């Protein structure tokens, strides 16, 4: 069987690299090209509103006291409300207000990706010849596959303890995979409950229906990698895994995840 045609577009967004992928014979069509461009444009627009690294963003203006939440883009209130709900649901392991400063970065990347790709990219599956579409933002992925298509996305997960090695693989047709930890960016995680940085190499991966959920819960799980994981049983995840600084691996409802050795 021949390999389906596949096209990709990349852009620097949200402090990382975003890539859009379309699989199928129609991947070179004008409609596909336009959808990819529109997805990236919408991601840039959302970045302009939410980036704490841009002086003119709503988030930066809120921090400086130049803008009230009531006068900000309505999407900022939507995100702030969602972050409050997540903080409660994760027992404070996820927070957009650590240190008393509003920073929804850990939520916005997944949320913006879902919003932009859901509006512009996912509808391409209605076109004849499009088998699958997906978007990757900094290693976190949201993918869709056409019903009946013989295709799945193979996603590798970096080992935070053994640099350069693949810890596991995920085969996914529809849904999202997000990984949080120290494998790529080093010791940048802060436990919102204590304000202390997470020490040592840790990592967490979450598989969910959407990237908004997967990304935020992966962050919470990475912060709590050394904890017993009973708090996760009611989480809206298909599966999850974590690796502690000492290399202990924990798996939760891991039917969609295989260890690299078994893959």
C-alpha cells in the first residue's frame, strides 16, 4: 500500500514552533492551503491577546493595571473562568495565578490550538481525499482522522530522565496528547501550592478528547509527579502517565499508551 500524500506548514508561535499536517490526496488543494493559513493566522491573533511576553497584549496590560478584566477581550474572561475551575479540579496543582500574577500560558496554548484548528482545520475532513489533519504546537498535538480511514497518528513521548530517548508511543486517531515536564525546557515548573520549583527531571503525558484538557492536566500531573495519583481518578482524561525524578513510572487507564519497548 502506498503512503498517502502529506503536507506540512510551520510557523514560530507562542514561543515555540507550530506545525500543521494534512494527510490525503487533496492535501495540495487550495482549500487545504487556505485552511492551514487561516489556522496559523488565528493562532497569531490569540497569541497577540494572551502572550505575557508582548507588551501590547491584554494579559500584559492587565498586569500593569492599564486594563480591567471587564474591558479586556471577552475571551480573557472566558479563559480566566476556565483556569479557576481547573485550579479547583486539580486541587491547586494547576493555577493561572501562581505568585499572585495572572498568567494563563499553561491553559492558553491548548485552548487556542483547539479553537483555531477546530474552526479551520477539522472541517477539511468533509472534503473528498482528506484522510487526516493535525496540529502540533511545541510537541503537544490535536489530531483528527476521517471516519473509516486506515490511518492513525503515531506520537512519541520524550523520556525526561534519559535525554534523547523515547519513553513511550501513543497511537491516536482523534484526540489530543500533551506532555509537560523538564525534558525540553529544563526546570521551569512551579508548584502553585508552595511557589517552589519542581526539582529534578520529571514528566507527565495526558491523552484527552481535546488539547485544552490534555495540556492543562499534563501540567498539573507533572507538578504532582511524586504524589500518589488518586486525585486523578475523576480527571477528564483517556489515559495519563508520569515519570518521577527518581525514574518511577506511573500509568493511569493507559489503554492508549504503550511503552517504547512494547511498541
